[in-house]
C-alpha cells in the first residue's frame, strides 16, 4: 500500500477546482503568475497522523507566506468534514475536498484499494509547473516540511 506519484518535477501541474471552506471553489489556476502553491495531500480528516501534520504546517504558515507561497490541503473527505477538521485544528489555510477522487488520481496520489490518497507535499511554481515533490512511502509517514521550505527558499 504505497504511493508513487506519477508527476515529475518540471511537468505542468494538473488543474483542479475543488470545494473548500464554506463550499467555495478554489482553483489551482487562480494562483498562476501570482504565488507558488504548496499542495498538501493528506489521507483522511480526523486521523491521528493528519491531526499532527497539518498543525505543524500551520505553525510555519508565515514562513511559507514570506516565501511567496500558499498552502492548499487536499483530501477525499467532503468539504463539510474538511471544514470541521480545519476548525478543530485551528487551521487558517484551506482544506479542499477531492470527494470524487479525480484530483488524487490525476496527481498519482490515489491508493485505489483504500479509496483515499497518499501523503505528499508538492510545490507548484508560479508558472504552473511541479517544482518539488515529496511523496511519503506510506500514509503513516510525513514528508518533512523543512525540505519544502528549503526548496521554496532556493526558488526565491
């Protein structure tokens, strides 16, 4: 039950338009030419590992912002569940619902036998290309956020 993302550094990032907080849609393309986007795939809201990973990212949010990046969390949970999960963790970055699993599949993150995505951090640069990827070998492991921060620093 491991995930190996099919996306490679340098490839165009697959577009998405997913429901986030309040049911509002968020698109990857709305950041093109404006911000780097750190796409955070996480398996399931309210799971123990996700409940540890996402607050760690929140603690470094100002650092991400200072590097001209936004964070977007993506899971297969409904936008209602993600909104409740974000509230319970006091997260200020949006968690987006890939309820039909199309984005997880397009990004090579879907674990079909489980019905949820693996855990990964991707950077999509301002041109819409994958600039960095770190896919955890298993959903129980967390890609180090320090590595994605270092990659953003190199891009600045």
